[in-house]
């Protein structure tokens, strides 16, 4: 934490999260980062999927066996939820970028909507597919 | 990312890529969920259409850049010194690998 004194070019680190009293908007902000990080690694799945497709029907069949495993289905559910959480969190940021929704009530409302809509869309998608 | 003028560039780029991700990402995600248990031939047929694989490449590139900035700023916030430099390098390598491999794969799937 002394890096401000060391050199003005180095930026200070974020203070530890646990010194703040948690609020819904803060939790959703942390979730936006965590879901972003989850999706960051989740994207590598696409590459395996592409490679399986390029290698032909047989390797794709083997890949599908892995996909239908229960644990993979659970990971899929979590990644889908992360996708929608990050998506709605992003839309929330766009609303703020337009200069709207800054009252405490609106901030709380938008935060809860991020949570509710992301869960709703995830469950809907899993029921429909 | 200690360069002071880069913040505004990242701010704008993160939002522009977010818009692209929204516009292309939602249909891409729905298509993926629809076809993913429809079998090899259906998926291959879909990905060989220009209207699918070209937007997919744009999506992957936009996504990669969004990932690079996002994780780069997380590293800025929570790490410093040598560890930050190392993780930033890993971030760059990972993002470029994702972008490059996906683009090559989509071109192969689309054209051959």
C-alpha cells in the first residue's frame, strides 16, 4: 500500500472489501467483476467446441458425451447465469452512462433487477432447451 | 496500465465492445443453445453460412478486447509490482490465444 510514496506513476491498490458495510449495489458490482472473470475463463470452452467440430463427427460425438455429464450441465447453468448477470449488469452501467438512475432508490432497484432478470432468463432458457 | 491517457480510451472501448457483444452476443447465445444438441451435421451446416461465421468472428474479437480491458483493470486494482506484470502478460497471452484460435477455427468451419 506504500506505492504512492514510492512513485507517483504507480497507482494505489483497492482497499480491502471487508471494511465496507455491504449494500446490494456493492454486491452487484462485485458480482459484475466475478461473473466477468468466470466468463473470461468460460470462453475457452468455445475453442474446445470448435476444435471438436473441426476434427469431425466422431470426436464431436465424444465431446457431446462430456457435455451431457451432470457436472458439465451444472457448470453450463452457472455460466449461463453469469452471462445474463454480466449482460444485465452491463445494461445497468449503460443506463448510468446516460446520466439516469442515480437516485438511491433507482440504484437499489437496478441492482435488484440485475439479480432477478438474470435468474429469470437463466431458468427460462434451461426450461425451454 | 499506468499510462494516464489510456483510461478514457479503455472507458470508451469497453462500452463500444459491450454494445457489439450485446447486438451479436444474444443471437449467438440463443443459436448456440438451440443447436448444441442437434448433432454434428446441423451445427456444421449452420457455421458454414457466411451470415453466421462472419458475425461470430466479429463477436469473438469484440469479446476478446472486452476481456482484455476488464481483467486488465482488475489486475490494476488488486495487484502490483512483478506479480501484476506477470499476470498482465498472462492476460494478454490468454486473450490473444482465444481471439486467434477462435478466428482460425471459424474460418476453417466457415470456408472448408
